[in-house]
C-alpha cells in the first residue's frame, strides 16, 4: 500500500493519524509492514525525523511496533484477547464484511456527510454512569465497620449475612441456596460448567447475548436455537428443542438483550407446562433452566421466573452491574442446592469468594434510601428513553416496539449499509449478527432480516439528541 497517498497533513501528528485511519478501516492489517522511515520521508518530502516521530506516536498507543531489521509492523487490535463475538461488539460493528464488501453495498445508497465532533457511542450495552447510585456514603459506612481488608477465614460463608438476607427477601421464588459471583457472565459460566459436558446440547434464545454463544463454544456445547415472540421464549419451539435431548435451557426472563422482551407470567406458566410434559414423557431426563436477569433492578417489568413453578429446576441469576455499577462485579445466584453447592465448591479452587468488602457495599446500597431512590430514578429514565426514541422513529415511519431495559432492537434491510450510514452520522451501534444463535445469511439475501442494537440507555442528551439519532436510524433502516 502507498501510505503516502493517504497523508494529508505532513506533520508527525498528521502522518500518525493517517496510518491510524488505515488500520481502523482494515486497509492495513495486523502484521503488515509499514514503509521505512526514509522511504516515506522521501515520498512525502519531509525529514526522516518527522516520520520517526509519527512512528513513535503510533507505537506509544500500541498500534505498531518496531521489529528492527524487519521494519515497523501493525500490531493486532487491542481487543484481540476477547472471545469472537465480544470482539465484534467491541469493534462497534466494524467487521471485515462491513469494512469491505458491506461498504461497497453501502456506497450505492445515500450516505450523510461525516459529522464533526466526537462520535455518539450507542453500542456498548452499559448503563449511564450518571444514573448509578453514588458510592460515597456506602463506602464510608463499610470502611468504618471494616477498617481493613481482612477475613476471619478462607473457608467462611461465601455470602455475607446482610446481603444474603436482602437477596432472599427479594428473590422471585424460594431458593435452596444463594451465593454471589463476579458478574452475570461468571455466573452463567460456572453454572453451565456444572450442568453440561462437552458435546451436550443447550437450548438458547435466538437472538441472545453474544457471550453466551462464545461460552457455549468454549465449553464444547451444541447450541439449539429457539425463537422468541413479544412474550418470551416460544413454548412450541421449546418443546421441539427439548426433544433433541437438550437438558439445559438458558433464557433471559426480562429486558432481554437485545430485543427488550420480558417474559409474561402467562408465558412462564406455559413454559413450565412444556417442561413438566417433557419430564413426564422422558423418564430419567434431567432438565435445568438457567435464567439470566442481567438488568435486575433497572428493569421495569415484573420479576417473573420459572422458579415459581419449578423451584428445583431453575437457577436464577441476578446481576447488579446495570443497576448499581459494573465495577462492583457482583451477581447473585439462587437455585437448587445440588447445583449451587457444586458452583461454590469449584470457586473455592479459584477465587474462593467474591470480595466481602464489595458484598457489604452492595448490601448497604440495597438498604439505603438515597441509593434506592437513585435506582428507581434510573429505572424511570431508561423507560422514558426507550419510549422517546421509539416515538421519534415512528415519526420517520420506522415502527419499533419499545422494550424493557437499556437496548432497542432496530430492524434494518442490510446491516453493513446501516452501520456505514450511522458511522457517517457520528453514531456507533452494535451489529445484529453477533446476537444470532445460528448461521445468518447475508442480509441482502435474507429478505431484510438484519438488525442493529441501540443502547438507548446512553441517550442522555435530551430531545435534540433523540431527534438526531432517530433521523440517522431512519436513514439506516431505509431500503
């Protein structure tokens, strides 16, 4: 590649910026060798020191590295340690297809001029930091009661008493055991490790949270996709999936990521009836349902669980990341002792327990009026942002039914085209493809079945920002 042709500003900063753009676009790939300092300096008509300064700036941020006589090469992207679908999400929708072939398809469609200023990132799926409860008072109280980060015994109870009491009082059914782990994905990982072995089939929602698919792949599990409707997992499709021999079902009971769907109490009864019928017709079959209540207390829907009908068959996971802060790294797990005791025993050979200091902080937040009010306000705010963007989209002729939680699932005829159009408008969203459980055909050949996930929880800029995003999404959703 002739790097010099892409350099407009011949200062060290301008050269570094040009190379950075080539790396982000995929024109320069990991392992590609950059021109020598002397060659690029000659091509640009600048001093070798100018190019050397650009190379040093790129090396400082981890984009390139000098290999001595082998030259300067492009390094793998910083997120290369992430599992595949996590990596797709971290890339903000940029895949090889979107950067190359997808961009080619988009070129035939109208694309807005690049918007100046910082991009609006609606791809992350994370809560609005401004809506998390403040930690100051809780930290002060916990520090006063526990001045040092000690513990009486490495073999003590995995959950501190005040937190377990609050968890049991708020659980949607009466669990035999309650424990805490380091976030919802940790909970799902440790539970699946105890329930399924290599080659086993696991029922998953389609679409669903991409790391669940990565986790199944890591554990050697075969995914059996089941579609949803507006009330949750479809009972007829679940019955068919169970007939494949799957003995584990993974579902999101409310604020489903990415669709925002929440399971109704009627649907929970129907799914429980399917499970009972399957167990009755298959003597000796095992069946465990793992519920990922990732949005927890910022969800507006009722806390519906199949555990109300099948308490000995349900492991319910509730995360406090979106409601109280991702960096607390706490999710609670409640369910049958036969499963939870094994999870706790396995953790004793790893982290041992989740920080009891952080557990006390969460217990304080769950019992503090100021923190309770902050979480309630966050729940109302996310609900309002969902409806505001859905209403604004309707004004552009795009009908999207608002869901629960912080994400909106927007249909588009072609994901690659939509991502290019949104990027040009300075808006970053998550591509829909990583959320699909099975192999997905090219959107252009699938009758317009693409989607993008928009984190509406991050829409904190008021009506003007909502209007801007709705207009860009409407263009992205245009055929």
